[in-house]
């Protein structure tokens, strides 16, 4: 039986990563739209699971519509590491009086705000020198520091985050630990891990990870959609260290696609192999469905 037939035959629920599987930035990946439509034609349950906290659920839903012409994915079938972080924070912080220092992009601030969580730190900041730090007054309400991909990341942000973690004893949180992300089929650039590593190096402490590969996201998916049978659920992603390990951690099957982060030359070094390796999501297209 071919990988395509096996996937369609064995599984009812498909957890699908987005970046590097469906698109690179704003460019759709060939075959992805047709593959999703094939899965829909076979009445499969589709849940999109992204470690990209730089996009809101609305923005991912919009990309599915505009880039892939997939119009009928409800918001509850899209979950991001930004959402899981917000849910985690909301379960433990005093939202009226506590704040988050946020190293991230605008969309993450929006996701937190949608959950009633106050944060600051997004966007460019003026450089501060040693004298400025001597007199810098910490906001005592900051109890959490989140470190993720931020195009404005700087020594000034690093120092401010460090001070909140050290002097306020704030909790160190990361929505994802992706080392690299794909901006095209061949080019990858540093991801959230590069920002966290700078903080971890001075703190000698690792952040709590809220996205894949931590199974917390799977717990949230099951809270929303009911218990998923591990035997009929498969995680499809382009990153071995996050997507495939997430599948391993959740006890579900895994399919690695080679259109993004993990490359064919990496496969031999994997200590445990994914159940399937596909050239791309398009491998599961149904060629009989001519008009999809
Ligand atoms: Mg990906």
C-alpha cells in the first residue's frame, strides 16, 4: 500500500502544521491546497497546529482562504502556540494586576489581549546604556517574560527581560523552541530559540515551552474536540524536532514532509524515524478528484 493510501485508510484525524507544510510566508506550497481538499473529500477531521505565535488564528484562517482557497475551516480547528500560551497564562495569572514582558511580534500581543492578558515590549525600543540600566525602574507587576521570534530583538530587550526574570522572579516562558523557520523552499532563518538561547545563557535556566513538541497543545485540542484516538490520529509537519517529536510525545502517528525545516540528509540521524516521510503534503492528493 502506498503512503498516500495508508494515510487515507488508517487515519481519521489529521493534525497539520502550517509553515513549511502549507506555505512559505505568503507563497503556497505546490499541492497543499489539493491535499487539504482531498482530505476534506474523504471527510477527515482537520486541525491546524502551528508553532507560529506571530500569526493570530484569524490570520491563519485568512491565509487558508486566500492562499489555498480553503474556505470552511472553523477557528476552533486552528490552534497556535500563541493561543496555548495565552490559555496557560490565564489559568494562573491575576489578569487585572499582573503583566507580561513580551519579546514577540504584534500578533502575539493581540492574541494575549484577546484573552484579557496585559503585555508590553513589542516593537522597536531605544538603545539604553549602562547608566540607563543603573536607574531603570522595573514594573513590579511583570510576573512573566515571554521570549519568541522578534524582528526588533536587541541587547536592550535582552537586558530588560533578564532584569524581570532575575529581580521580579518572573516566570520564563516560550511559545515555541523552533531553531529555524523556512522563508522559502531553500532558505531558513533563526527562530524563537535564538532569542531564548540568549536569555538562557545568562540565566542558566530553560523556558517553559508552550508549543510543539510539548503535549500541552494536544491536551488543549482534546479539550476542544473530545478525546482523539491515538490509533487514528496523525501529525504532519516539516520540523522533526517540533512536529514529529510532538507526535511521539502524544503517542500518535507522524508524517514528515520535506518542504520545510527538515531536509532529506537529516533523516539518517533521527534516533526514531517518523512513520511516514513525504516529499510534500501534495503526496496525499487524490488524482481521481479532477475538479478539486
Ligand atoms: Mg512548520
